[in-house]
């Protein structure tokens, strides 16, 4: 490992960036250096701009991938190898705003029933019961279950901890699951390694389950969207849902108001209240006086 990469990693760690963020930023910096075949500290913001154009036009990077590369390069040139203020002009891309995919409670039940692997089925039931991201569920430990206070302790994005209510139904299912599986450190362990079950394995099981049940597409994140929307439709305040999901801004949570059908069902289209058309007079018959 080069000294500049080691310093980059240490700078990220000193700011308590997550392991996943450190890995992603290092990958972006390595690809940037390889594109010009030079150490990144010998490159400047103009070359960073050229690389970002390359990502969009040639590599066809998604907007999340592109924005992550911008963040990595900005961090490198502002912290690890400080330059002039040209780096702050590296532009973030505006991601298209799409509505989340939400399924009905009946579809959620059918999907969960179609998952065959016990560990994955229990993981997915937990994601839906608590509105967790997949990564948050993968790294749950038995110690995170507080049955006295009836809460789950979740370590979310940005190393931010939050509490979510523990469903009594979920608690009983988790107790039965624990007696069957006997997990050690991780609540949802891999079958062949001492690590949490692999995210790709979970995604694959989801595809198999929704196809088996004849349902539209389901992902672990679909369950999180369903959790939020079903709470909203049950009358839960948006601010409470924001706290449960771990959203930093309420604007992020408010997107679920656009997919909730509760308010929509009360809307009457103006077409429905238009007066009926007046009957048209019969045209005169040909030859009539």
C-alpha cells in the first residue's frame, strides 16, 4: 500500500467514517489514479473533472456511483492532499426522484411466506417489522434486542444509533428462531463462515421467493418502504416515522405521502362531479316539413 493511500484511509478513520465508506472511497481513488496512471497526489482538480466526465460518458456510472466518486475526490483534495478551492467546484449530480415501490400488506405476507431458508426468512421479517435497511439487519446482534424496554438498538448510516419499537409478535418469533438456530455473535449468521449472512445471498433468496409466489419484484429495501407507508396509512405521524427510519431530514420521509393511498381514496376527481351532458335534440328527418 502506498503512503498516500494509507494516509487517505487514516484520514477517513479519524473522522469515524464507516468501514464500508472507507472501502468505497479507496476504490474510487484507486480507479482515478489508474485512469491517469499517476499517483492521485500528482493529479489536480481539472484531471478529477475529466475523470468524472469519463465515469458518466464512458463507464455509464449511476448517479449514486458518480456522487460517491465526487465525495471521495473532494475528501482527498480537501483533507489528505489539500489544494486550492477548485475541488469544491467538482459538481454533484442531481439524482432523478423516483417514488418508492410499495406493496400491499397481503403481498408482503405472501412474499415472506414464500421465503424458504429459515435464517433469511427471519431476517426479512425483522426488516419489515422494524423498517430496517438490509445492512442494519445483517449486523444485528442478540444483545441489540431489549425485551425489557421492547426496543431494538440499531446502528444506522453514519454510525448513528437509534431505537425502534420491538414488535411483540417479532419478539416471540425471534425467541423461537434463537432456540432453533442458536446464533452466536450475529443474529443472522452465514451457514459456512463466522460472519453475517451475505447480502447477495439474501437478494437471491428474495428473487426466488417473489417469483415462486407469482408476485411483482420484491427487495429487502421494498420491505422498508412498505413499513413506512403502512405506518403512514395507519395514521402514524411523519415525524415519528422519520425517527424510526433514521432519516436526517423530514423531506426524505415525506416521499411516502406520495405513495400512501389513504388520502388518495378521499380525493374525488372533478370529472366525477361534472353535470351530465344535456341530451341533444334529434335531427329532423329528411323530407319532413
